[in-house]
């Protein structure tokens, strides 16, 4: 059997340590092609480049791996890989990450890492976004290998339903080894924003977005609980955002 | 009873005709504050500004209306309004749009218009994104008034469940009047991308993202069907992206 064709991308940019780790793991399993942003794209959500041009350049960073850097967003990278660079090769898996920082709970909406994975799912390709819950680019990633390999193998061998991308978060390295994997729902948590108002040298005001993460969730079946208890969280994510349970309620309540 | 406090924003920028129409309608119902991007932000998805500063400037465009323009994304605008500009006033409704162009089906993921509405829902405020299925900034919007007023009033009077934002799409002006409102699910459709490869004057290649919208959905309860049949579509949208029905399947299938 031929090796699966795996696209690796991320949102921290092609030079980030996280993508290097993910490439090293993915090449143990399949034929890897890298197409990643040429600069950091954190917080880009599911942005795509519609009013501007895209640049694409071959990259020689990874020994023996076909790699490209792109001026666009993570979602652009997946589109460009699937519909231009890899054409007509059949893509078997999209991997995004390893993100430097958590993408649990509501952060999935703002996450460039997950937008690449969700773009893969939209295109009908199994897709996984990996994030390490440690923002440092120097974070110890020595505990992730066996688990990431396991999740990639389960995804390729047993599959995930169409229309689903996996949001995988991994606790930071601790003294205790990781306890295992939990299939979770997205926790009910959000950012409580604050704006840090400052004055520039020309006397004009500007703002930095800042804030605190507030977890309102009291359950144990969610990704925040899993990470807090040293489990890897795996949340199956939809791109159908319809609140199906609300349709009948609006039809009942509203005078239309 | 005091008038409801309504934030109006958009993704086409504060000078777009669509937001002017929405402001004119919203002020018939409530006290309006405008905080919108100072330039077009289409395709920004749920991007937020994390690595850069935000600028905020008072804007005098709208007679008798408190208005601001912001250098950030639509999601930034909602955060900045709620947590800085309007504080400690209680915000009753977030309105986003009227977008110049459709945001049906999968486009919700890429839509700056809907990211502002979803940001409102995350913050616990009822929120509606309006889009007119006509990309022209000169589009005839004379058919939308009564329907937008009706949807705003239903939302304020009868409410929508917590955690839900409404994605409202309005067919372009046609000879026949609009047939009414349909509460819908997001259609199963997607963009089939193509990349238009060109060479710049310096001999370097670049790409334009282009493509065709492909509707795979055969049902009649979705937003694409509604628009094609001259109904206004209202899709209740979640920010919980968990595929809850998949959790048990992964727990069964996977060896974890």
C-alpha cells in the first residue's frame, strides 16, 4: 500500500518549532507536503484572502520534504495546496500545528490552526489541528510524540465522519506523564476582554486587546476539564454552525 | 420604557451604503451607537487583532448618532464597543451589516459580518447579521425595510436563545415582492476553488483566489433554497462547534 499523502500547515508560520515537530512525526507515517504561512497568523480565525494576491515560494528548510511558504492565511494554505500545488494528487490528511498555545473552548473560533483543519474538513479531507497548551516557542514538546502518532494513526485507520475536523489540545509538559486521551465537547468558556488604552508619541490614543479567560463550565466532559486534569482533549468540530434545536423554537415563537 | 441600546457594525466599512441603511432602520427602534471598521474587512472570518494595536476615532457621518471607526476587524469592533466605548451601559442588541453580498451556507465561516454577530452572542447579547444577496454597493435595497424592522422587533420582543446569533440573508430586489421569512439550516454547499496564476511585472508569480459556489443540498429547509425561492433566510447559528453526535462514535471506534 502506498503511503498516505499528508499536508502539514500551521498558523505560527513555517519557521515555528511546532510545525517542525509535527512534520517530523507525520513523515514517520506518510508522504508529507508542507504549505504554511510565511509569517505568524495567530488570531486570524477563518480569514481568507479575497481582495489581495497570494505569493507562494518553495522552501528548503525540511530535508527531503516538499515544502512551500505562502503569504496568505492558514485557510488560504489549505485551499492553495489542495487546488493548485497537490493537484491532481489525492490528499489523505490535513494536519495543522503544533500551535504554540491552547485552542480549547471558544478559542477555536479565533484559531488559525483550527481554521486550516476546518478548511480541510470542508474540502472532504480528514483533518486535525494540534495545539500545545504552552505559549512559549521554547516549550518542552518531548511528551507529545506517541500521542500525536496515535491520533494520526487512529484517524487514518478508523476514520472520522465526513464534515468533522478534530481539535486536539495537549497539556504542557509536567512531572506526571499524560493520563491519556478524552473525546470532549467544547467547554463553555470565554474571554473577558479588557482594553489597555495608551497614548502614542504623537499624542494619539491606541489600544491593546487583553483579557482573562473565564471558564463557566462545571462539567467534566469538556476540553478545559481534560487539560486541567492532564488529559489530551479531542473535540470533533463541525462546520455546520446551525443551532438545529432552535429552528422549531423560532418557528413556534416568532410571528412570521 | 427606555429605548433598547443597539450597536451597529459591519464588515464592508463604515462608509458602505449597507450600514447606512441598517442605521436608518435601527434608529426607528432603539438608541443606536455605531462602531465599525474604517476600511473593508470582507473575508476576515472571526479574526481578531492580537499582535497589533487598535485605533478608534469618533465619526460624524451620521446625524445625531454616536459613531466611531476602528482600525480592527468586525469582531474587534464588538469587543471594543462592549468593553470600552459602551461601558457601563447595557447593550441590548448587536446588528451587523447590511453586507453587500450573500453570507448563506458555508460563507458564514468566512464572513466578517457574521463574526461580529457571533461575537455578540458569545458576549451574551442577542445579535443579528444581515446580508443582501447582491454584491453591488449600488444595489436596490428598497425592499428590505419592513422585513429588517420585523426581524429586529421579533428578536427584541420574543428573544432568541442564549448562545445563538441569527444569520439573515435577503434576496436581491426582484419584480415580485419577497414571499416572507423562512427559519432555515445552513445549506450543504461550498466553494470549489480555483487559483488564477499570473506573473507580475518583475517576473514573479502570484495568485488570485477565485472559484465557483457549488450547492450539494437537495433539501428545501436550507438557506440556499430560501434565497432561490425569494424568501428571506434566518439561520440560528451556534458558537459551540462541537459535533456532539460524533463523541460517542469516536469513543466506540477509537482504541484509546
